[in-house]
C-alpha cells in the first residue's frame, strides 16, 4: 500500500489514500448490534428495536466513526511505510463521512521534522577560558567560609562597612508609601556585594537610635523593574549595630570543614582541589553554552509552525507554574504563547540539531558515561552510594543523566572540529565574582 508522498515544501508533505468500504461492512454491522443492546428508542424496550430503525437513527454516526478509524489506520500505515517523521496533527480532507456510500479517497497534509544540512564547524569559533589558581584564590575562598561562620557582637559606635545593622525603614515613591518593615527589624551586612552600594553608604556612620532620610535614583535598567527609573525616598531608623567576629583559622576550623586531622595545610589543599574541580565544571559549562549558541546560529532550516506553537505553549505553562509557586495568580499574569515564540524557536532548533548530530555521528551516551554522570550527581549527597542506587531503581531516572552525557558528547565532537581561541582569565572573572 505504499503511497506517493508529495513534497509541498521542506517541512510540508501531502499524501492521498483510498478507503474501500466492503471490508468495513462487518465492523459497521457489529457496531449496530452493540448499540442496539442499549439503544433507547421510543416505543421499544432496550435491545428490542428493529435493526432498520437502529440503522436509520445511528447509521450516520456509526459509519462516520468506522470510516474515521479506517482513515486514521491507513494514514498511520502510510507514515510508517514511508518512514515519515511527522510533527503536529495532520489536516485530513474528504467528503462528508455520513453521506459516503461507496469507496472514497482522502488527502492528508502535514508537517515533518526538517532535514538538517551539514554544518561547517570550521566557521565556528569557541572561546576557551584558561585559569591558573593562585594562593590568593584559596585565601579568598577561606575568607568567604570564615564570614559564613562569623558571629556578631553588639557595639556602641558608628557603623562601618562589614558591620551587621538592624533597621526599620519605610520607602516612598511619588510621595506615597511603597514599602515598610512595620514593627519588624531588617538585618543586613553593610557592603555585602549582593547589596546596593549607594544604599549602604547612606547608613555608614550611623549609631543605634539614629534616624536618617535620604533619596536614591534607580536607573532604567534596574532590577527589580518596579524601581527602575524611580526616585525613591527612604526613612530609616537604626535599631542596633553589630560587629563581625571571624573564627580563627586553626584545627577546629579545619575540622568544621571536614578535615578530621585538623591540619590547616591539608584543609587548604582540599580547598584548592575543590576550586580546581569547580573551574573545570565552569569551563565546560561556558564551552557548552557557546557550542549550543553556535549550533543554533549555523543551523539553516525552516521550522514547522506546530513545533514552535507547542514549544511556546510549554514555555508559557512553565512560566505560569514558576510564578504560581511565588504566589502569583495565573489569571492575573495575562500571558500568551506568542510571547515565547522567539525563545521557543531557539529551543526547538537546538533540539532538532542535537538529535541530528547524535544520530549522524553516533554520539549516544554509553552505559559507562551515564554511570559516570550519576556518580558525579551523587557526590553532592550525604550518602553517595544510596543516591547511585536510587537512580538505578527506575529506568526513567536514568533519562536526565543519559541526556546530559549525550550533550557532553556533542560538545566534545564540536570542540574537536571547530576553532578554539584560548583566553586567559582569573578565577574571579570565570566565576563572575567581579560583577
């Protein structure tokens, strides 16, 4: 029953089929018998109505049902025999089914996954960071760990950078109250890199019980967007000033980091090894991001509209679920799938290119690679052995590590074929600590 496939475009195909009525008559007859057993016909008990009446009342619906199933089955056979990789739902055209008395034809128009043309990897250039860890990097990491374990002592003096202050505040935009801590005290460390520098500078030099009013202008690109391009007035009352006290770098500190011997040099060695692992992960991540961007950029093919529509809807639902977890109500979000079309196109294009490369270059992850990825995941758990066992308990749990290992294979393949530009960067630059 092999049917000719008409190529309408790179992503659209059309096929024609023919349904022979005779082989379907027995199925139609059985459906009439089945329906007659429970049919409610006025003037007759269930199952006692004449078949001629059953056929007259239910005939059009039953024949439409049987013919539709025959079309669906034949279309599926055509797809299978021609090895068509279709996407979305086909558009099927035929005469009105209830009116059909003889053999009839139908046409099916549908989209297919596009063919991916070979990419010239020599035109791709990837920047590969090179980092040399220094003692300064180790010391800076230790300093962060010290601050994470710091204690605070209340002091009777003016505040300075590094102190923790407890304040009550209220903010005003256009003369109206925008935010207030009420009776609650807000605690934060002055000069923390994650805070707004210009705000903290206004509080430096204040003592407990001091009050201060000041204004801050937030630029147009400020996040969160609610404050962007706004002049905000703050009224602040300082409740207390606390001085940071750091623990000593000694045997107890080393033991708190898991070095049972308490040897400080061993502690520094382990920290350096951990930083080296983090550098390797970050370099690989940057390579992966660049490779994926370049693959999308160099992949030239038309995307089926159904793929974009489905991906846009998926991204919208994902956004709604994320916002609902943060307390938003879906009905208030007013999102439309079309808002996600650009991102959907990039995501779908990348997915198709990756699938093409994996098949063409035989880059599927091996069992050993999946195992290695699982062991890598499991290192972050308190009991790695149990974590590994959990992954292998159900086949579907291997999907994510297998997908990531396969992506690694794709990245390695492209890296070997493309141009590499070495770029020396510091540890802080690689980790984004200079931002």
